[in-house]
């Protein structure tokens, strides 16, 4: 009986990985289509329709995969997983689905920096390029990560940029910055030292 269970599990795991690859491919197509639209190299109405269809298909596929047991916490050998893919695409709907199904924004993309730090840098780079931000933040804007995020949101509104909605979603799900994670580790270390003495 265990042999049958193993045989039944192998195809399921394969389909889940294949589904993940398909999700990543659709996300790449979506990004390319968006890039072509912004460059004016695609027919607008056809492109908008195709882009909307791709987004709907991707969301439905993620819902289907999650419903059938896909693990949103599963990471590849580089420490990335479906949450990282959703962050790259800045797709709040997929991000919310994954977070609602247990994806941990503080465990994924552990490649030397937390996922949130990477996402925040990527947001600024995508919206403003290598240029400095169009306005200087105040000391209050820099006082906490949440104040900083409010500052980025005000800038986006004022300068017609994409709002950092997916960053707000990550923070609401408990995503922490490098500084916050380090402070937690230090507090735990000090607490452990007090208990042992």
C-alpha cells in the first residue's frame, strides 16, 4: 500500500512543480506584454485584452493549485518560491492568495537580504531608475519602515508612479526589514543569555 501511495504522490508533486513553472512562464509573458505596451510596440486594445486574460488565467491557476494542495511555502534551492515570483511581478492578488495560504514573507528569498528589503529596493529602482527620489524624505519619513512606505506612497501619487500596494501587503502580512529581523535576533540572544545566567 505504501508503494501505491508513493506512486500516487510522485505524479502529483510533478504536476505541482510543472504548474509552478507554468505560473512563472505566464508571469514572464505578462511582464513582456506590459513592457511592449509601454514601449508602444503592441496594438493597445489587443494587448490590454490579452494582458487581462493572462492575469485572470494566472490567478485562476494559482487558486486551483492551492486548492489541490500546492505548498506556497515550498522554496527552490536558491531560497525563492512562488511568493518571490509574485513580488517580482508586483501582483497583489497573487501575493494575497499566497500569503493567505501560509507563505511566509520572512522565510522566502533568503539570499543575503530579506524579501521585503529586496522588494522595496526593486520598487524604487523600477519606478525611479538609478536616479535619486524626486523629493528628499524628512527625518520622520525615515524614522520607521512604515513611515518610509507612507512617504513612497505619497511620492507615487504626486509623481504619477505606481503605488507600492504590494509592499503594504507584505508589511501587513508581517514582512520585516533586515534591521527589524536583526533587532529581533539580538533581543532573543539577550533573553537567552539572561535565562542561562
